[in-house]
């Protein structure tokens, strides 16, 4: 099974998706399963993981309903307020839906860079294992050293690092991101999505060679057994179309043996999110 490990759907509303700025006009419309399905098929992909794009229960319920209606949506990474005293009840309710495979919070937007180490947040993280849910880490390079402390505090919890932690590709900067990536990769409970890179590069002006230093680091750090391909569609369309976005990783893994390629292109995602 080949899977796009990271994509989004939304019914556009300026108030609800206020992170979509004026410079992102192409995203100011609806993106629904009917838009994504032909793109997956053209790339020989069997399905995708739909990931939350706003922080409320209503969107998560909507994504789960889309997964029920569309078999190719293999799982949903939704949103739960893990800091809430009611987090346990919310997780219990949502986890009844077989489509829920994980949760995520937009950590990168929190003013407190150590938000993920707050007592109430860590209490919420501790509830996930009971429901066999992963936790997606959406953060910037400056948060990696904090994330290392979080993942080591929960060695039995599966974590997924989104978008290789958004290195400064447009500036060609590798350090100190590379050091911190290697450090967090030492924790065997952390997986990584090779996604979101095109929007960290120069939009529509990047070259495939721009990504090579970053791909070399994550493949060396995590190995092909804990990496998964993802598009970050439709956000990726700000910088590249779907085929070009996925082609960056597909071309990179062409050098590997067949078993390693299949791990990166789908098997790891299936294992990490419990799709098998």
C-alpha cells in the first residue's frame, strides 16, 4: 500500500482559517476529497492521511465523516484540546471512530516555545496510548530541543515529526537543524514525515538539488524504517503541483532497494498509524 501521509481538506472560511494569509490566495477555496482522489491515482497512491488544519472539534468530526464516506482516506489526525480537564472524555468519544489514528496541535503557533512541556499538556499526551493514537509534532527547528524532552518523557508513545521540522530551505541553512534532528531521531518512538519541504523553499523557484542536504540528514538520522512520504496538499500548491512535490522524495528513494522504497512510500505510514 502506498500512502500520502499528510494532506488537508477544508471548506474555506476566512475567520476559521485565519492562518491562510493574503500571500496564500490560491488556498482560499474549498479543497475536498474529489479534488485529491485523481491526484493520488495519477501518482499510483492507494490512499492518504487527512490532517487537521484548524483547532476545533467540529473540523475533526467533519474529517472523520469524510473518511467514512471515502475509502481512500485511510486515517484522520484530528484535534483535541489535550490541556482540557475533559481531554479524556473527548478522546474516548472520538476514538470510537475507527478512522481516528492520531491527534495534533499547532505547536509552532504557541507563543510559549516550551508549551509542549506544560503539566496539563503532558497529562493529555499520557492519555493517547490507551487509545493507540499517535501524536503529530508540528513545529519549527527552534522547538526541536524542547520536543526531545517530550518524546523521551513518553517512550511508549508514538510521535510523528511533521515536515521534517520545517528547516530553513529557502536560506540554505542546515545547522543547527541537522544536529537537533539527529538528536530527536535517537528516540525510537519518533517517526518523521518527509513532507512540507517545497513551502519552506523558494516558492516555485526551487530546484531539486535544494532539498538534497535535508533529505540526506533525515534519511541518515531516521533510516528508511521511520520515514514516510507526504505532500502537505493543498498547501504544497503554493510552491509546486502535487506530482512535483511527491516526485522529490520518490526520486530520492529510487537509489534504495525495493523493500526500503516501499517502507518510505507507504508501509511505514501504515505501521505507524496502525492501518494494517
